[in-house]
C-alpha cells in the first residue's frame, strides 16, 4: 500500500516545560548546534510533501510559536493545561481535516529523528494495515523510558511508564520512543477511553496500546536500529550528548535537517 502524505497528519508534542532541564525556558526551545530542537522535528515532518503538521504548544506558547513561525508554516494547537500526552493529542483531534486517515505522533525533544525512520514507521504501518504502530528501540540502560510489554504470542499488549512499572518490568530493555503511527478512527475511539489513573495522574497516550490490545486491534512495533536517533533530550547533559550525535550524523551526511 502506497503512502499518500496528504492523508497523514503529524502531531508534534511541544507543550511541556521540561523540569529536568532546570531552566525557565520551554524544553523544546533549547538549542542543538544553534537551532531549537523542535525545529529539527518539525523540519523532518515537513519533508513529507502535502502532509499537515500540528504543533502542540502550552508552556511559553507564544515563544514556541514565534520561534517555529520563523522557519515553518504549521498549525498550532494550544494545550492550556499540561495533563499528559494523551490529553495533548486529544486537543489536536478536532483540528484534523476529514481527509486525514493516519496520524504520526512525534516528540519535540527528539531532534535526531530522521525522515527515513519515520518513513519506515509509516510504510510498516500501512503495509501491515495496522491500527497502531509503535516505534521502539532496544537500549542497554532503559532508565526513564516506558517499557514495552509483549504477550505470549509476541504481540504488544501494553506500554508501562517507569513510575508505574514493577521491578521485573523495569528490567525490560525494549522501550517506547514516544513516536507512533495511528489509524485515525482507532485513535479517536481510544483517546476517549483514557483516564488519569496512574502515578502521575496524567492521560498517558501509551495507554491506547492496552486499549487496542483488549479490543483485538492490529498493533505492532518497528524496532529502530539506532538508539541514538531515538534519544529524548530531558536534561542539560542530554543536550550535550545530542549535540555530539548531531555533529557525528552531519559529518556522515545522514538524514538530518541542517538548514538554519
């Protein structure tokens, strides 16, 4: 099945403060090689011709919008209260046009994500006729990531956040990147079933996996073979690592946006 970018919407999550950055600046505005990291993510999404790109803004919304507006023509969705990733996507759904059939959800703090990986995710999703496809990665140190739980038939049955995970679950090394491709109708149905019954009292987008599993939906994972590309920037130390990785990728002329 061929991909038609005009039927795909990209939602970029960029509403949070990022407390671990220990900065008053919105996390996605912190720079990697002189460019706000959200710009890398938006630029990668915009490479898909004809696609619709929505940026979820909240904390310092006007500053984030002003920054992105300097380089990109996108649509914005305001999340007044940051009540979780599921709530952020819920805020965006009413703005999707009728032609949108699939939604790719990206994180504004993953500047190393490449177009080729997103294309792999999308193609796998469409060819498999999935309701939900999760981008995952295997890491040696899974601290801070949601763990992917598999059934005995090796189907994805849930993603559990670290704060809610048991000791044995925390040893799982296949983790969620926070990036998904979701069939629109399933997404709308599943979002309506989310609750905030968890340690953070937030609406976790990850819970749509368990909702789908219970309802026999087609769910699978695409395992990215480059853990560095999936890195989420949560601390100043992460920012330095991301800069080194970006320099390395640019030196190899890989698929990383480089325009100012």
